């Protein structure tokens, strides 16, 4: 095992102390922490690429009972393609949401349709119920048609 030697105030180089920190906002770190001899190693953890998302999906698909239309690797590849920019937590959330949707529909297995609906729900959000009454809808429709008429004649 490799030992990292860090010399910080109060520690000598023979004490084998490794101090780590993590942040989502590195620009807010105090200069005293980032000067040489302190936390001078930065490792940026970025969002996973297609291959990384596929591997993460395989981990989160294992506990689910999947429909036999595809095997787990095919599900993982298809879902990784549909979810660019997703983090590991978002992938886990997608798998959980698909399982919940399947359970709500009294299904014994999670299908590709469940995953598609879960992705739409995560990306687009929940469907909002319209609270606009019929009178207000008519006013908005007439107003918007006015834009179209003006655009046509101008």
C-alpha cells in the first residue's frame, strides 16, 4: 500500500496522515487550504460517460426483476443511451422510479416502458393539473390567436 506523506502544521512527515476533503464549490475554498503543502491535490469527479452509466445501471438493475424482452446488459446499454448527463444518484433514482411505476400498475416485472416513463418523469417533472377554468382558457385562446393574426398581416 502506498503511503502519502503530507506535511501540514502540527504533523511531521513520519506520521502517515492523509487528510481529504470534498466540495461541490471549490471556488469558495479559503486560500489557506489550497496553498502548497495543504490540500494541494485536486481530483475532479465528473459525470459518467456512456460506458460509466452502463456500468452504474448494471449495479442498480441487479436487484430488480426485469422483463425478459432484454437481458440486463441490454437494458443497461439502452438506458445509458437515454440518460446523457445523469449522475449515479439520478440513475439510482430512475431505477427506483421505474420499479415504483411497475408496482403501481400491479406488474410483477419492470418493463422498458416503466423505465421510459420514469425517465420522462425525472427529466420533465410531474404532470401538473390545470387549474384554469373554461372562461380563462377562452380569453387566453383569443389572445394567442391575436398574435397569429398580427403575425400573418405584418
